[in-house]
């Protein structure tokens, strides 16, 4: 395996849009500029959130933008065995327990943390009488977990205060995103995670799971969010349109400008591969240091 392996891990809940292109380009350039590989993972873990055909559409859109990946893409929907093995390992370590609480119950008793209500530990010492198990949670250690993010700098929190014991297997039986990502990054040999800043608050949980499972911790770079001139996020939720592959060169130029790597005037209208070659030679992720948002030009 080469030293550096980056990845792009889109959720196929819709087509590739400008915000997700930014994450794709940022992770691609960070890996390629260091002579590394760039892998793909389709995060189709949650069937109700998968839009039919979106996974293939994302692959075609990446190709149209010259973003060619190494190896076969990994599909989370085919990873049940790997997730079950990781769950078994966590259960054997005695860290996992069943929880009967519903979202509604927790919303009324828990205070807000970095990512929703902080679990107050209601079922930590066993289920109350007549209470049926729903999700499985992992006991968190009462210590600080964090990282020095390549873009955002120092980020850390104490898990019991910021999130509490968190869900590793959902009430519907599906493995939780936090655990799936950790297992997948390790199996894909990922050494470098470059993704959107919205996932920064998940990272201490993921590092905790890596420790519990004896897995290596990659480096992390959380890219700023792409916003419009009014400060609104450009994402699926706000109905950002799928990208037109015929405008691939213009789309790449926009994203490179937003990432503070505006291509020189003579490359105006150049083919995607030409733009990416230039950007790979000039890429310095440090130009984004400390930025939580960048504005689409
Ligand atoms: N699938 C997640 C998303 O599309 C990204 C997960 C990750 O990069 O760790 O937001």
C-alpha cells in the first residue's frame, strides 16, 4: 500500500452538487498532491435515505469532472459482515449496552450537546422494568478526545459532556454512521480523511471508536462549508441542484476559486484534467486554515 490514501465518501441521497464537489476536489487534491491514492466509498448505509440511481450518478459526475479514483468503490450496503464483526468485538469488550429510550424521551430530559441531545445515561446500568431494548450504545470514557485538524486546528471535547454514550447500532438494527465510517476507513487503509466541517464534531467519537477497536487514527482535515452570498449552505437540504457534466470545467473553476486556488486566466475553459493537474501541482490545504465557510464566487 502507498503511504497516503485519501477518500471521498458521499451519501447517495441525491446527485453530486457544488458543495459535495468541493469535498471531492479537496480530498482528491490533498491526496494526489502528496502522491497518494484517492478512494471512493458510497455511503448507502441507510436505505430510506438512498435515492435510486444516485450512487451511479455520483460516479458518472466524478468521472465527468476528471476525478478518477483508485480501486473499486466500496459500498456500505455490502459491508454487513464487517460491521457485525466490529459490533461483536465491541460487545466482547463489555462497552456496549442496550438502550430503551426513544428520541422523544431524550429530547425532553437531555440537554443539548455538540450534535443533538447529550445522552444522560438512563439505561447505563440496565433497562427499567417493562422497558424494551431499542438501540445499542457504547459507554464513553470520561476523558478528552480530540485532534489537531489540518485545517481547523485544535478540536477536542470530553465525550460524556459533549455527546454521552452514543448509539453504535440503531433501533432499526442498522449500524450507526460513526461505527461504519471507522470500520470502513480502516478496511480501505485510509490514512487521510478530508471532508466537510459539519463532521468535525463527529471526529472525537470516531477516534474513540478507533481506540476501542484497536484501529489506527488517520490524519483529519475538515474543509470549510460552501455558502452562497447570503451565507446559506449549498447542500442537498437547501435544494442545491445536481451538477451539469457539460459544465464540468466551469464547476471545477468555481470550486477551486472557493478553495482559494483560482486557476490562472490562461486555463479559463480548460479541460477538467488540465485544471486538476494544475491544481494538484499548486495545492496547499493550509490556505484554508481556520476557515469555517467559503463563499461560492
Ligand atoms: N457520507 C458523509 C456525507 O456525505 C461523509 C462521511 C465522511 O466523509 O466521513 O456527508
